[in-house]
C-alpha cells in the first residue's frame, strides 16, 4: 500500500516538474555540465550550422501574429541561416524610437526561442536599463549621471535592477557598460553614455556594474574597445582615428577595459576606428585588426571571453569595403573572423556574409578549428545562462518584476543625486510656487498664460516626448506658466515673440534637450555636422534670449553638460546629464528648491568648470517653502 501511495505521489509530481520550462535566473556561471553540453552540441553541428551560430541579427520587437508574413520571414531567417543570437531593439525612424510594452517584447522573444533549433542568445542595448526600449520600465538616467551622483552603490542597484527587468523579458545579454573615457568634449556619440572623464572612476563603475549584473544573471559587454572617448566623429557616419601614443592608451583608454576583464566581463565590443598607437601604419579599423584583437586584447590583456564588433552595418566599416580597400569581393564578416571576432553583429548583407564565411572555411582561407573556437565560446555563453535547460520566460511574471515601486523610486533617487548646479547668479533660484489649485473645468486650459514664469523647451523635434513631463511638473507648481516648445524648424520663426515674452517675464527657464544620437547631423556654423550641440537656428534663439534676459534665466541641460561652453553668457546653469522622465522631475524639483542639489561634474567643461565642480544647495525647509508659497 505504501509503495502505491509513493508511486502516485511521484507520478503527480513528475508532470509538474517536467512542465517547469521557464528560465531560472541565477548568477552567470559555466559549470562542467555546461561545458559538456557545449562540446557535445558542437560535434553535432555542420559547418553551415556552426557559421550561423556566429551571426547576431537585429530584431525590432513589436506585436507580430505568429502566422503573419512578417513573423514567417523572421522565423525563416533564423532557421535558414542557423542564427545564434539576436539583438532586440524596437522600431525606429531617427530621431523617433517607438518604445514597446514589456509584454510585446517578451512574447516575441518567447516565440523566436520556440522556433529556433538551438537556444538563442538574446542581447539588447539597455544602456539606461530596459526603459531605453520599453514603456513602463524603471527610468534610470544615462551613465554620466552616475558619475555626477558619485555613489558606487547606485551603480550596484542599477545593475541589479537592469538584470531583473532584462531577464524578465527574455533578454540575457546587455551590451553595456560603456567603458569609454569621455575625454573629448566634442564627442558626438559617447558623451553622456560614459561615466565620465576620469579613468579611475570609469574603471571602478564599469567593474561594479559587471560584477552586480552578472551576480543577478545578466551577461555584460564592455565597449567600445580600445576606447571611443577621444573622437569628434561618429562611427555610424565615418571612420574615426583615435589619437594619442601608447603611453596615453595605457593611462586613459585601457584601464577601464582591464578593470572589466578583472571583474569577469562576458564580452568586449570592438569599435570601427583607426588606432595608430596599437596598430601602427595599418588602415584596418580595430574591429578587423588582428594586431588589436589578437595582440592587444587577447595577448596583452589576456581576455578569453566573447569578442564582438560594433554593428557591422555602420559607415565606418562599410565605406572601406565599398571603396575596395581590401580588394574586390572582400567581405567584412570574413575579415572580422580572420582578425579574431567571435560573432558577426548586424551584417549589412546577411546572405552575402554568411555565404562568404562558409566559402572561406571550405577554401581553407579560415581554418575550421578557428570557427570551432568561436562557436564553443558562444555555446558556453548559452550554457552559462542554462539556456540548454530552459529558454522561455514566464510572461505572467512581468507585472511583478518590471518597474516595481521601489525600483522606480531608486531611479528617481539617482536622477536627483546627479543634478548639478554649475553656475548660480543668486537671482533666479529657487523659483516660487504659485499654487496647485485645479481649474473647475474638466477640459481646457487651467488659466491663461501669465508673465511671471516663462519656460522654453528646446528639442530636436517637437513631435518627440522631450519636455512633456517637465511641462506637467511646472504646471503643477505654476499653473499659469507660459510654456513654449521649439525645434530647429520653428526656432527662427518663433524668435521675435519669445524674446519679447522673455523681456516681460519675471523668471525664464530654458530647458535644453541635447543628447548624443547616432548618425545625427545638424547645421552648426553653417556646415552640416555630426554634433551634440544646438543647431544654428536654436543657437541664435538662445543667444537672443540671453542677451535680453540672462540675469533672470536658469538654463537646464537635460543631456550634454558641455552645451554651456558655446554660451558663456549663461549665468545660472544646471545639468541632469539625461533626458529621461526622472531627470525632468529632478530638474523641476531643483528649480523650486524642493530637494538638495549635490551633484558634481564628472567631466571638465572647457573655460567653464573643472571636473568635480558643483555648487551645493540644501533643500528649502518646510517653513521657507510655506513662506514662498503664494496661494492663487
């Protein structure tokens, strides 16, 4: 009888165990079982399947019916080319990024995992956490904000929360942290994506992110090797040359990557850039340079993990092959693998690169053992996440894991701590609240715009979300604030009216949403440039405003802190280093004295302020707040 009872219990328990198909998030770790699975799997793969494992393609996550032609094409691509990894992003049409709900992304990833013969490595560029691509995720600011806040524990929390939210979606690999030291104020593509300009601080923060993220189950990537911080060219558009001799690289560019390796980073991304200090006389970008990948990274630094290039559809690389620099018929994927890359990320022509790589192995140009070495690393990365046991995520758990109240509060805490007051003439801050009494009308304006506070929001495009949260926060404190938005297309036409309004206003707030954006080009000084700066029309408007009202204006940079270098007449200047909603809230709270201002510059602004500068201000006391509050 006892045996029957035990057998019944076992039979009831077994299906429940077998149905446990969802990933279990653990620290990233490759055990002996994972190594055996990788070796066993490698032996079963054909050459075509092995080559396919080395490709990472981009997937723009959105709702797709699994019977739709769009999904069928995606599924067929995965199967036909035996794709090993996907880079999850969202639909975009620069400057617009169409962020998606968490459920859409998780469902699509699950569908693709089901339709892939081998488990997929799922990566994403979650540099600010999943909120970069998702709606309703914890809204952390850019990396430079952490440098300004100056607390290592914030990096720990950020990594842990990013891992929690990423793994809930089915994303196991974050292409972060940025290990670049932003030493060039004119850098158009790194800028606020870096923790700062001090190699020691960047190294410390990079290492801490890697340790904390991996402990929470998220693979990491240090980028952009051997350093992309000292350039004024965006490699999406052209081929940069990184200056400096070997001594400078040892002192500035390489320390964060050494720290990343010591911390156990899973992969390192190589940039498309010329680096004479490490590959003298070569015209090969680092991403296809045997001297830099095999010599410097593998040899001198001793890195044994995954080596991947930056996206291979970028102009910095493609223009070289279009021009025939490496001979007729040369393929970027073949050159990358010959140089030591383990994966081919976002090839410009998937079919051509896949066929070229297979042919290069069959002809003996690339030894199959070289392919086996890379595929082993890829399979072991999957095993370090236990994807061989379970590749799906429990979509029902998203509501418990993404944007928890405590995580959203933590994101706001970081944004608050980062806010930096660089200049203060003592005549503008803090602004006085006018009241928060709502209109009796259910719809329509609360009140006609007054002349007490004028707010002008500068953005790249009025159709973007830039400034929407800032406007709501301002109106909650000054319901009749006159709030105007301008972009490059409207700035010139609006200049006369806005200058007149500024002359009549008691206080003026200028909010500048100027952030690094890939392949962004604007007119600066009459020339089309890739720049993190105000375009000519917006710059002319700002100068006109400052000429009329500099003494009563507070300028807030919600992005690049370097903007003030072009406008020395600014008298009161605050930096948030980011344009996320939490940074907009921080900016308004600081303007009204509702929080202490304690951030310090993690970079030097030429002719304005040195790294470490920052004017500290306590929050107004409750009594002072009450005295400054004027009921409507």
